[in-house]
C-alpha cells in the first residue's frame, strides 16, 4: 500500500529524487547541512592535492582508508542533520492544533502562482503531488509520441476527418466544485492530502486575480500540483470523446486536443466538431471556436478524397503538418515558433547594439552565447540528470522529414538578414562587414540540428563574469538567466 504520509522518511525520498535532478536549494535545508557539504569538498580537495604530490600519483592503502572514513563520517552527519530537519518539517505539516497552510503568492507579470520557497512548503507540495499521481494514476501525455502518431496517421492516405481544438482559459475555467467531487470520491487519497488541497484552494481563492477567474473557478497556474489536478478533471472528457462513433485517434496535451475520425462513407460524416464541443461544454469548459470574437483555435480538416483538392496545413503542438494532395506529408516548425526564434534573434542583436557602446567585448560575448543558445543544444541548467534541450531536442520531430528542413532554412535566411543590423561602435576600429561575416559563418540552425554533438554547449560563467553579472543584477545569477532575461517579455 502506498505510504502517503508527510513524514521524515518520505521527505528524505523526495530529497534523494530531487537532488539527483539538481534542484535542491539552500533554502530547502539549513546552514548546518551545507557546512557539512562544504567540509566534504575540503576533504576531497585535500585528497586530490595529496595524490598529486605523490611521485606515482597514488595514495597508500592507509591514506585511502583514512579519507574513506572521513567521507563516511561527513555523510553520516549530513544524513543525521537531514533526518532531524525533516522530522521538524513533518511535525509542522501534521500539527492538528496549528494547521499548516501553503502561503501562495501571485506573480502579476507572468500570471503564475507560487508557494513559499521554504523547505516545509517545498517537500509538502512534492509529497502532495506524489500522492495525487499515485492514487489517481495520472499520466501526462508525451508530446513527441503524439506528433509521431499524428504524422503516421495523416500520411497513411486513408480517408479521415481531423478536428484540432483547444480549451479556452483552461486552468482558469476548471470548476472547483466538480474537481473536489472527484477528489472526495477517491477513497485511496489520504485525509491529510485532501485537507491540504482544501487549504491550498482557500488561500488561492483569497489572493487570486478576480479579473481572470470567477469565484470558485480555476486552479493555480504555476504550481506543480495543478498539472495533476487538470489531468484529473479532464479524465471524463477524454473518456467521453474517445467513445464517439467513427473515432480512430484521440490525443490531448494539456489543453491542446486533436481527434481523428474515419466515417464509413463521406455521406455518413457527422458534425464531429459540435459533438466534441457539447462534451466539453457539459463539463463547464469551452473550446476556442471564435464564438466570443477571439481568434478561433478550432479547425476541421477534411481528408476524405484522394487526391485532395488542395494542399492542407495543420498546426499542432509547435509543428506544422503540410499535407499535399497525394497525402505526402511534411512536418515543419509552426509559424508562431518561427516568429519566436526570429524575435529572440532580433532582441539579442538589439541588446548587443545598445550594450556595445559601454563594453563591446562583453556585449559581443553575450551575443555569441545567446546565438549558441538558439542554434545549439545544451543540458538543462543545474540538472544532474541527462536531460537535454536546444534546437534538436526541442524540435526533434523534424527528423521525420529525413533530410528536408525548410523551416530551418527559413530561420537561417531570416537570421542572416538580421545580422546585417549588427552595429559595433564606429570609434573602436571594428570592421562591421567582417564582424557580420563572422556571425554568418559561425551560426546555422540546420547545422545545430543535424550535428547536435558538435553544437552542444555549456553555459557557465567564469569567475570574472560571475562577479560582473552578480553586481549588475544586484544578486547571484547564472548564465542561463542572463541569456534568457531579454526574452521574458516577448
């Protein structure tokens, strides 16, 4: 049986899992723990120094055993500190006389909600997520798997009707009453988990943006627990749409939905869009169909004839499927994603042109780093697991085209055009034409995609850069944050 307790042992399991991801922060533990962590580093440096001082680069058995004991003693001390701290956290969460409540904050600029950054909140919300995930068996969709399946189905040439839609104001529209009916009806979820969820939503109702959400509606966008709650709420909708006659495929990624039907004959094609809309409306949600005057995100695609009367284009999850008359299908980046890349290139060049007036060398280096970030690949920041991102890993379903990448060629052409705007100061002797040629020869989206190993970058400041940007930002920062800082309002 699943242990759902907010206990010392479960918090320790969360620590071990999250620490492997590299996201445990100093605020989640205490200074005594990190003092021991620093002590471990000192002993490790001592061991390396001693080893390097030896003629044969080897430590004696006695020395090895001595260091092993010191490391073991430090690790045991760290574990004891952790256990004592997690026991304190557990006592706070389980205290019935003074009930624990999540302190929720609203970020107006990014329109997201966050809980307090302290250790009690961090480990409690993680345990709550785990309990929801395990008791409701919540499985979030795999974006790449969906794209590959849709590509294969479109390409098979069989007659079909595709409905692509998404839910309007998804997180902001979920009715809390119906959501909590589902939560209360789950006899597996622990009573304390249910209490913590109710307290969390009480706080959410108290501080939420009422211009975005009606009373008793919505879940807090930005909290990890909300992803599980939204999946839970959509479960009945998913099931009802999947049971519609003629359906051969259904997929949903958060609020983006695609449904494929195959009617027996063209004359038997029903109004599938209305059927989907009715199911979603019955659960007090709406689709983006343009009925409120906003741009529609709901489109039917009739693929019932062969050959097709004209080429069709379907956009879904950041990709554009180009369906030719003979059903030969190409997949490219969506127009919105192309615009986002071009916008980031423009902002990078504009920032260089402004900053180079004060320190051209630093400004140029940061421009190079930003372009590497856009055309290259990298490990996610501070992540100890082998999780990668970048032009290939974010857009890897383009490989379904084999070797034809029109959208990457388009990006290159637009990037090289933007490079002509690079404008170093006139009075410092830099040849503008040569500088532009340098950038055109060095950066290529297609190369970053095709040769990902040779375009894999590490984004870390050296000591001098770290000091400079810490002073500039008036706090500790990192290269990832500095690179992305100019794009946050795009």
